[in-house]
């Protein structure tokens, strides 16, 4: 499917088969309770209610928790996630998981969801408007704070990869973007490959992620929660799609902790997991590193960069990370930024 370059309205978004209609009657009791709690909050709290741009001072957070305990709201919205999705959701990705209060959670929402300080009003709208629910779900499970979505995040690594592709020469390649998010980094690899002179029939590129909504977004080049970014995404890929590169790129749901596939990849990048904020313990990193190293062909390269504020550099200095690479049988090499290891 050739993507449109026009900026679509929310009502023009394609239906996502992973999202279901939700029965509003399942939430009547919870909505009534939250409405009552909010009315007390609005009439008696001595501090401002959550509003767009409000700085959440400790007293605002305290009053929010007193009147609208986040633990209760979290259960209600977690139920919505489970009812709306056709698969068991990873709830730790959502804005309700790590927020300190409803006021903090409200402040993290995009402007198109900040229409009421009353969380019951938000839930009612989501239950009533399927397109709004779709955008809310994509916002919840494609959080930029985790995945660093977008192009140009690792320019140093890209420059190094360009030289690596030149070094490998004009041959058939198989590449993997592990923890690929919504696919922008995967397509940056394709751009490099196309610029190096290789033709689509010489290359196979795969993107793996644990989140099914990310796979759908990458396959469709569709970002319902970020329509302007979607337009830039599609515009940028249009030349590659016209050349047939989209037929050489696949996106798959894959748990790197439970690999059920084999492969012989010439290059694997893993910036969203090894270079991200989710794995910090050496034993966790070592497990994923060993899995990915086992998927490399002889001479294949595994690269991981880190541009996250809570990435591995904060808890595991680069020399120790390099030792983990070596323990997995990889020879550490210069990679522009981050680390890379070459299989023997």
C-alpha cells in the first residue's frame, strides 16, 4: 500500500484490528463514583485543579491524591485498556503506570486530551468516541519517553553504519532493528542501504518489537496520536516506497526474552532496548545480548546507542557494558556513538 502524503483527519484514520469497541455499561459504577469524588475535589480543594501548563507543586499533588486517588483511577483505566485491545496490554507503558497523582498524569497528556480536569469526563469521551479512543491508545502505548520515536536520533551511529555498509560492499544483506518502535529507525537503515547502491532484491530488513500497536503503526506508517509526525513520516518514505523497498521490510511482534526464531543477520541495531531506559541490570542486559549475538552471522555486527536520560550509561558505565559485549563473544569496535560488537 502506498501511503498518502496528505495530513488526514482523525475521522479518516484506518481501522486498527487490534482495537475493539467497548461496552460503556461496564464502567457506569466507576464513572459515578469518580464524578462524586471530583465534585468534592472541585468544591473543597484549597489548591488549583489540574489545567494545561500547570506546574504540579507538592500541595497540588497531595490534594489530587486526597480526593482522586490515582490507584483507583489506574484500575479503571487499566480496565479500559484491557477491554479495548485484542491482546493483553503492557500496562507499564501507559501514563497511569508511573504518575505520582492524577494531576501529574493530566499534565502528561497531550492537549487534545486535556479538555477536563475531571478524569470521569475523559473516560466518558473515550467510551463514546471510537476515534478518540484509538488516538488515546496509540498515545498510551507508543510513548516517546520510552522509545525516542522519530528520525535523526543517532546521527553518529548512522554515519558509522554508512561506512560499515560501504565496507561490506555490494552483496546481499539481512538486517534487524530489535525493539524498533514505530519503525523510523528501521527506515533510516533502509535509506542508508539505498544510498549505498544496493537494490531492494539484495536486502531483507526486519523490525521487531514487543508492542503490537507499534507493529501496526510501522506497517501502516500510521500514527493516529501524532498526525503531523505521521505526515512527515510518510512524506520521507514516499521515494523508498516508490522504489519497492517497502516489499523488503517486515515488522513483527517479538519478545527478545523468548526468541522462537532463528536467523543469520549481518547487522542488528538495538537502540530502543539495550540503549534505552528499560533494562539496567547486568543479568537482564546479558540475556538479551546473548540472544541477539546468537542471531548474528559470522562477522555480523550488533550496535546499541543511548540517548535516553535514564539509559544504561546512568547505571552501567560504558566500560562495563563493553565487558558484557565481550562476554557474549563479541569484539567491541568503534561505533560513532554507543557501542558495537562484531561476531567472530
